[in-house]
């Protein structure tokens, strides 16, 4: 069974992306932190035994830090996150039997988490990684993707995980350990790896 990892990423541009974080730390620091998170995502996926696809939010970057020899590059399509994920899954499922999607803003995600997710799909229809903010950081399926998981969700809110799990209840699904994705200053203020970026931040 062939494995495919989809990585959703925003085209890194100053003043775009990580807006909730930028509201506290400023555009430049938020931009630097996002580039740091992208580097971490490359580090934990580079050697993963799977076909790896990077799906950009707006346009292809063929000459960036994502090695063209390692990552297949695509552009997201759809009006909201659900439509974009559905489109990416549909494309990947045409060629691969086990497909997992992650974002690119998880500092506490490791390669072994991704390996475990693919292993779980050997014996499960689906796998989900809950995020501590009420969303999810990883979603994966084997052979079939139910359309309802991408529909009728208020993306970016703490209801996404609960409502997605309801959609998975008819399947044999597995759950990974919770992880903390980075959206707000509070998500990183006490994490050692981010302190170099926060040393000059004065939060009242």
C-alpha cells in the first residue's frame, strides 16, 4: 500500500499568515516564527518513507527551501479549507491508498508521529490527531475519504475536532496524542524553542 503525505502551507510572505500571532508579536516576528516552523516541518518529513506533496496556498514556489527532488508541489484549490483539503485528498487518492494531511505550524510534531499514523491506517479506515485548541493537526484515510468530514465546519474554531469525529463514527478510526499547533502568542510563550524570537516582545 502506497503512502502519501500532504503538507498544507501558506506561501511565506511578510504581513500574511499567522495573523492571530502577529497581533501580539508583530508581522516580522510572526513571519520569522512561521519560517522556523516550516523548517521544522521539512526536517521531520524529509526522510519519511512516503510520497510527499507540498500544497501551497496561492502559487507554486519551485525554487524555495522545499527540495524539488523530495517534495511534489501543488497549489490548493477551493473556497475554504474544507474544499481545499477535499481537493488535495481526491487528487492523492487517485494514486495512493493511504493519505495523510498535516499543516506546517506544529513544533511538537515529529517524524515518528507520522510513521505511527501510517501504521495505524494498516488496521483502521481513518486516523486523526487532535489539536489542543479544538481542531486537528493531522487527518488520514485509507482507500476512501468521506465527503462530510470537509463539509459544514466553521474552520479555525474549537468545534472542528468534535464535529469531525462525529463524521468518523461510522468508520473504524484511530486517534493520535494531542499536539499544540501555533496560532497565538499563548501557544509559544513558555516554549523554549521560541524564546529567541520572543526576547524583545513586551506583552502587557
